[in-house]
C-alpha cells in the first residue's frame, strides 16, 4: 500500500545565520517532531537547517516554543530561535502585542519587539538569571562553580568557565578563534565525561573590555553561525573573570549580538535581529 503523506507549511528563518524551520502549531499538531527534525534539517535531502522549531499555544504564556536540534534531540532553549519566534507571531498576525511571553523548557522568557514599517526588525529577550552552580549547569567539578577550570581535551589543556542559560555552556579562551580547529575539539567537548547532558562550547577571543569574538559548537547541531544562549554565556563568563564589562558586543560568524548582564536584577538581556528567509510547503 502507498504510504500516506502529509503536506506541512513552514517558514525558514534565521538569527545571524542560525537557521531553523518554523511550523505554526497553534491550530494543528505534528506527531514525531524529533524524527521530522532530522529529516527536514538535512541540507542535501531536506530543507536544510540547524533544527526545527514548533510554535504552539500555551496555558501559561502567550506562546510555547518547542525546539529540536538537527539530530532530533530536544533543546531547552535557543536564543536566536526565540527571537525569530517573536518575529513570526507578530509578522504573521498571531499577536499584535510588542511585549510577549514565550514558554520554553528553560522557563518563560519575555520579549520586546522592535518594529520598522509594522514588521519586527529586532528583538530584545530577557534571558533570565545565569546558572553558575556546577551541579546545575551541569558539569562534573570538585568546585561549587567551574570558573577557569582546567580540562584536557584531545591531549590539549584548556581552561573553561561553565554557565547555563537554560542549557549548558563551556566558555573556552583559545586566542585566535579564526584558525582554531572547532570541528576537531567541538565534538570532543560535547561528549566528554564531565558533561552529563553534553555541552555547547564557545571558543572565544576577548578583543577588549566591550568586544568578544566567538565560534560555537552546539550539541546536536555542530558548528553554527550563531548561538544566542552561547553569546549570553560568553558575556557572563568574561565578566565573571574580569575580562570585560557587563555590557558587551559579541561577534559571531553570522553577525553581532548586544548582551547586557544587568547587575540590578542579575538577568541577562540579549538584543539582535530576526529574519525570514522564505516560506514553503513539504510533503512528509
């Protein structure tokens, strides 16, 4: 018998090149989203993306964001992805509010939408408080916090500072990030024993007290053009170590994000663009 197919409408969006496939699930449901994420994210046989994001109704916020990595694993939070969710729900008429709340596995996040010609141009996200306790990041450590913690990966010694922004991050200074072998060391960090839930790794170079350059290896997706939660973790780690001020510009492969770690409420605020690439439909 011929297998029954279903047509899914989607929107391809990106935040600084960190691209995801967005599906409006406020009116319809998708089954087996993890398997669908793997199929659609393939850049040769699918649409091509860093993952799949479903926009759903929520009982505790304006909307819910369900995020899946390219390997089908569920992501707790995605900084670039949530900015694009903000643009999606406003530009496609699901809301006309410019202050919205989004439910994620990392809690409810609050977004401020900045408009141009009644379209969302930029989004500011309250990313909440950074988590520094090693057991909550999580990272296996003999210390309460993993700050400039020595680690040997691939027979090379590094120092890492571990932060969770709803998902785990290891921030690692490497000097020249342009020539650093992210494709070699990224997977080794991701799967190392000290990270029980795997880890996103940010390889950084501090330019000055207000500017940081980074490349990122994301668990489940590999090296991506940008990572919003990663940029937030980098800003926190650099401020903790006294390398930068609390308000910085983080330069990624796909562009720049403005990050501010507010001393008053201990929240991290991320501001950056969100873009629609194209709309389409696919049979699955």
